[in-house]
């Protein structure tokens, strides 16, 4: 839905930061921090996927479990 209106992960991070409560609400601030960390990780993964050319992407589209696991390992290395 958000992609259709042009709302990006950067927009979401910006919105969360601008609407963060300034006092109290410890649990809400923790949830905001977790959300921002997840969005930043997602951005890194999506940037890595976009980096691959179409030919390079095709070699990762294997249907067996080892193909999927190798892609996940590479993506997790980018996030760390």
C-alpha cells in the first residue's frame, strides 16, 4: 500500500522520529527504536537486492532449500 503512494522506509523513519514522545512512554520509545532498526535493516537488504543485475539475480532464484539459505546468509551479512 505504501509503495503505491510513494511512502518509503526513509519517510517512515522520519515520521517515527518526528512523532516520538519527548517524555515518559518508555515502552513506546523502545518500540519506535525497534521499528527504526528494522526499517534500516530492510533498506540495507533492499539496496543489496537492487545492486544485483538481472542476470546475477536469476542465479539466486533456485527452488531448493540450499539456494534459499545461501541468499538469506548473504542478506544477513549485509545487515550486520
